[in-house]
C-alpha cells in the first residue's frame, strides 16, 4: 500500500508561519511581546521595531545559506542540532 504525501521543495527550508520563516517570526514576536509588556505607546513602537528587525534579518539571510541563524545559535551554545552534537561550546576534535 503506497501512501501519497507532499515532498518538501527544499529539505533545509525552515517551517513557514504565514510569509515569514520561523526564526524571523520568533524574533519579531519576542520584540513585539516586549513592547506589550512595557506597555502604552511602546507597544506600537514594538510593532515598528519588530518589522524593522525582521526586514533586516531577511536582507541578511538572502546572502547566507539556509539555517544560518541555527548555526549561529549552535555555535553560541544556545541550540542543539541533534543528540550527537548537543553542545556547540564543547569542541571535539576527532583523530
């Protein structure tokens, strides 16, 4: 029995949230959330700041490879790529 499904167009592509990639959405949501937490007119400033930062991220990511933000987070020790390479701050040299 064969099951039909959709094959992703690019295997390294990040999940999309509306028209943004997931890392862009998370950064924008975080900045907007900070604006709401601070309150009043800063929430409007948070919307503007989030859109500006997202557009700057998009421009930066155009010239980079897919997954550049994840690799930067891994090198900083914030994100683990898989169970084998869990800590980016630990430097292992295989001989």
